[in-house]
C-alpha cells in the first residue's frame, strides 16, 4: 500500500516522497523525511497521492440528487 505522496518534478529526474500539506500562492508544501519542501507549481509534472489517504466514494441515492 502506498503510504506517502510522491511529487515528480518537471525535469524528469527528481522525485520527493512525504505528505503533501497544502497548496497556496502557486506552491505545493510537502513534509518529507528530511524536512519541509515548497515546490513551484510550474516545476511539478505530477503528484501521486497515497492510496491510504484518498477519499472513498460515498453511496449514491438516485432519489436524492442535489
């Protein structure tokens, strides 16, 4: 099971593992093993969120659509 978020940078080489803490001011904040990192959105190619932290789909009631 994937327990850490992965940030892949646009340079095609660098990747960082940890927990994405937030988005703001055009940056992504991540808490990693070696400290806190802030990445410019323009420098990020992909973010892979940990499977154990993804939201689960709720049951849909077709008679109660909003």
